[in-house]
């Protein structure tokens, strides 16, 4: 049966929702003093409190039936076994092999991929250590002081987020920068602060054809050669990460300076591969391996734990409950850690590119909602911006709060305030403030009855708004690895339950084709056949160029 909503488990959940929807979260806590311990789980150094969601043990049981009907356990096993779950591109999905510390082989088409992974990791270590120790030098003999990662989408967002998150582990020897946008402003502003003699470019592109990346890489090459006027300099200042080593060579990068990725590494899941070279350059190969280790611990937990004792599965099921039955159309990701400021953008791609689909694995339209809009911002900044709508807007938005309990910063007083704000917000979203409480407060402020009745509605909060809280002791490389893997697996589980292919991205491919057509018309000076809006916009462009 293709239609998820026709399944008995789906109908049972629908029924359960209509029976339980009027129960306020406050009552769930009021009626069960053990609720926090019942609805929280610990794994791989992370703690997930999901008790502030509209669910009961019965809800989880219904969701488990849905998971079983979707053959979730079998599909998880298929994922780790290298089955070709990306059925539109006929590819395995094996980012887990990149952090496989089990010493067990992983096969794709009958071939163990582990030796190739180890060999690339070995070469990454050699490069990173050589740059840090000054063995790798610029063409004029100077040490490398700056790394520029040129890539976009999956070849940018993950590494960029991790480098920022692990700023405490950053080595002194080099600064790592990222350039992704085809808007020349980004590259030219970055280059204006750098010297060709001391800069190493890491060009990251699985396909090595992406317009933005190739344009930036060509401009970076010109900039370098303007300083040196000798093509031989490219060998000292460019390395590449790609699955298309032929194109890397054609670009002029020495094959000895190229790092391979494979078709079974999806762009948005690739930070664990050589795509993470800039991470390793930023924090050292040992810290990079600690990141992989943390992810591996989460993989072990995910592949081995029963469904209702499995953190990624729980997070996914709670998300399905909120998305498909509570009808929440977006999820706010709210890290209370400045270093995680890029985490919402990273997760937005990982989730929405994976599960923003409207046909099932066989290409039939899906009758249930898939990926919600994922968005967010670091917590306290968000509090002074969009939290108003989280508290009092007409659309309840489930939120994921993320915080480390211990600070790595010497301003310890700040951390207490940070944690207090994080906990207070999830409590306030749940509890709200009743009209009675508001009236008492307003009376205390000396307001008269007329003023009170005018203000009471404005200052009342319904509460009852769901959230998860994810805790870690410290934001270490291991904890970050586990956190990323947690969300990666959550996304896969949701894709399995919605019966979609979470591992292709035809919408992204379309964008890549569309711009190429218009670029030719811009070059040719004449708009082609378009709708009147696109034609009009192009005509205005041409007019202004004259
Ligand atoms: C990720 C997507 C997409 C991709 C970029 C860059 O899963 O496939 O975001 O990473 O379009 O592609 P290249 O690495 O091929 O340049």
C-alpha cells in the first residue's frame, strides 16, 4: 500500500490525536511526576528530553507500530549494509562507513570500501601535519597561514559549521575561511585580506562542475597567478576534493594534491570524508578523528538499540507526531551556544534537501506532509527577535533547544545566564501564563480594572507549545559528532516512514541547469523565449548594461 495515510497505524494515530489533542502539556506533567525520566533518553554523550511534547506512552506505542509497518529496523540495517537506498541514482548511502571504527569491512558492489577510506584519511593527515609544521610551503617558500575552502551546499555548510563549532580546538598555525557564493563580493572581500604567497585553496566539489565553485576557483587561480605569473605555483596553493578526479586534473590541480570522495557519499552527509579537509586543517587531524568517533558512537547506538530506546528514532517519531498529526509546518532549531551559530543553516540543508519531497520511492505522489521548514538562530539572539511569535503567534512551532552544560569560556557568569535562558524559554513555551496570573500581576502594578481588562489578553500566553531539549556536558568534538549523526539518522528515519528517497536532490539539480540557460542569454545580449516576467527582467538587465 503506497498511501501512508491509509495504513491502519496512521489511522490509529489520527484517532489517538483527536482523543488527546485537548490535553494541555501542563496537565501531562501535573498528572505524572515521573514524566521527565519517562520521556528522556541518553546516548553517545547526549541527553534528549522530549517530555515537553504532546505525547504519552500510548502515543509512542502507536508510533512504534507505524515504524514497524514501515520496516524501520530492516531499512536501518540496509543503510549500514550499503544497500542502494538512493534508488533514483542507484547509489548506496554510506556516510557511516567514513566513521566506522569497528574494524569490520563495509561492502559496496562486493568491494570493501574501508581500505580506500583509510588511505584517504592517511593522506589527509599527512597534508594537515605538513601544513601545520611548515613542511608544505607556498611557491615562494613562505609558510601557509590561511586556508580558503571553496565549495557550496554540502561542500560548504557542514565543514563551515564544524569549524565554527570547534573554534576552541582551532590550531594557531592557520586561519580557515569559507567562500561559497558566486557573488564576487564574497571572494573579493576575502582575497583582499590575504596574500597569494601564504594562502592555500581547498576546492571542494563532488562533481567539479558546480557553477559557483568553479567560478570562484577560476577567479582564485587568476588571483594567485597575478601574484606569481608561473603556473607551477598552483601545485603549492591548490588542493582539491572531488569524485571527478579527471576534471580536477583538467583544472590544473596536481593529482597528488587531490583527495577522492565516492558516489556513495551524499553532499550533505560528506563532512566526514575528505570534504572535511578544511575542518582537519582548522582543528588538526586528531580532533577531526574525535568528531568521527562521536558520530560512530551514535551510529552504534542507532544501529543496535530497540526502537523506543533509540535516540534518533525517538527524535524522528516525535517529529512525525508534530508534523503529521499536530500539523506543525516548521521546526525551530535553537542552539544556546555561540559556536553553533551555523548549526541551523547546516541542518536546514540536511533536512529540507533530504526530505523536502512530494513523491514516494516509486515516484507516486505522497498523501502526507513531509519535511517541515527548518530554521533557527542562536538562542538568546532569537529571544530578542522571533521568539515573540514562538510564544504568542497563531502557529505553534515545535523547537529543539541545544545547550552544553559546561562552558569552555572563562566568563563563567555568562554561561549560567545562557543556560538559565535556555531552560526558562522551554518552560515558558510549555507553561504559558493564564489570564488570572496576568490580572494578579497587573493589579500589583497598580492598574485599574479598565486598564487590566484592556491588557489582559495581550499579556496572556496559552503555553502548551512543544519542544525538545538536547544537552551535552561540553561542546567537544565527540559531542558535536554525535549531535550531527543524531540529526542525520533522524532525517533518514523520517524518510523511511514517509517512504521517500532522502538521498537525492532533483530540486538542486534543476537550479544548476536553469541558470546555465539564462547565462547564455546574458552573454548573447538577447533574452530567449520566456514568460513575460522573466523576459521583462532580462530586458531590463540588458538596458542597464548599455
Ligand atoms: C548535497 C547536494 C548539494 C551539493 C552542492 C555542491 O547533498 O547535492 O548541496 O553539495 O550542490 O555540489 P558539488 O559538491 O558537486 O559542487
